């Protein structure tokens, strides 16, 4: 189904089995959520960003760590790791973060009033794309937001499998506390720390075809592995927050101009996280 052909009254909420699976495991997979054509639009826009055919802040474009650190030479999308917050600058991505096929299931997880706090298009290039260590998203988001959980959605743009670095999860770990996370030597972009004590033998590979979506709880331990294949493993990841959440440090709420909070659906509340953006932003000249 294409976005423009979704009937107004279509309802993509969770059914009882899905809700039970979610509550038990802290993640959920749906297949065939988006068509190849729909994902191709995002892939093309992301490539235009990389080719500088679209205005985009260069600070939101991250190269693969091996290329960035001069260990190998690659060009174009082969040199890419990810772009941050495309929904703030590209209407195609903004439409995707608000697509009911992603957000209807969130209503049962977060309530009806929903904000977007982060989104990233990831390339994971053939042979050099690097994995993410075991982590819990709340380890990071709790520095900004006080809330029970945020929810991530992970959309497969390409087939994702063990060989090209699919997502792994530890089912049920969403019921656990937040682990200590330790610095890693030479990890991808040095941006993720490793959840101390998370065990590979508890992990389950979530291999999915293109168009599938994985929803995951912010306490869920998850990781992904390096890409050992000759194929890309592209994905589009979005993180959502309840509009009932509060700022962890209200005095610093405007300190992250590059990570604006976006309105997704429902209401916002003056005494909560409510300074939200509704439309795509112009890219400042200096960028
Ligand atoms: O896409 C991946 O390889 C991992 C993404 C991830 O772990 C995250 O966004 O929290």
C-alpha cells in the first residue's frame, strides 16, 4: 500500500496477539509495512543529501568511522554511516515519521500524544559497515527526557540478515533496569557504549525483508553486527516519545538545537515537553 492510498479510517493498531508479544518481549515485527517504491523514495532522498543535491546541515552527516579516520578510502554512499534528523529537513522523511503504519501501534505503547525525538537513515556499507554494540536506548535518552520508555521503530530498506548486520535483541530485557554502559575502543563513530554484562548467547537475530518494521522498547538490549556481505544494509530508525514526558533538565531543554523535538500526533502540554516543531526547517546559510 502506498502512503497516498491509505484510507482515512484505516487502523494499524496492534491486535491482541501482537500486544501480548510486545508485553512479553519488548519488541515487535511486522512484515510488508512499506512497499519497495516507498522505501526507494527515502533511499533516493538520502542519496541526494549525501551528493549535496539537497540543502542539509553537514554536521548531521556522519561518515563510516574507517573512512572518517583515514583507514580506508571510499566515496559517496560507500563512505557513509548515517544522516541524522532527515525529518527536520526533508518532507519525504517528515511524512514517514508521521505515517500511521508506524504510529498507530505506538498509541498502545505510548498513548495518543506522541513526539519524535530522533531519526536516522543508516547505510551500513558492504564489507565496511560497522555494527552497534549491545545497548539500551534509555541509557542515552534519559539524559534528556523523564519518561517510562521511548519507542524505536526500525524499518528495513534492504533485506537485513546475519551476514549484512541485522539487529539482534534480548527478548524480555525491556523488563530489566538500565545497565552500566562502558566506553569502547574504536567503536563505530565512538558514539555508542557497551552495556556491561549483556551476553551474546541471550541475543536473537531479527532477520527481516525490506519493508518490515521492528518496534522496540527503550530498555530492550539490542545490538547489530558488522556488514560482512557485499550488500548494503540500509535502515531508517525513528525514536518516539510520549508528549506527557518531562524534560530531565528543564533549564537545558533548548540546548540541543540540532535535535529538535517534532510533533507527530495528538496534543502537547504546556508543562511537559511541548516546544515542538511541526514543519521542515530551512537549512541555515552557514551549513
Ligand atoms: O541499525 C542498527 O544497526 C542499529 C541501530 C540501533 O541500535 C539504534 O538505533 O538504537
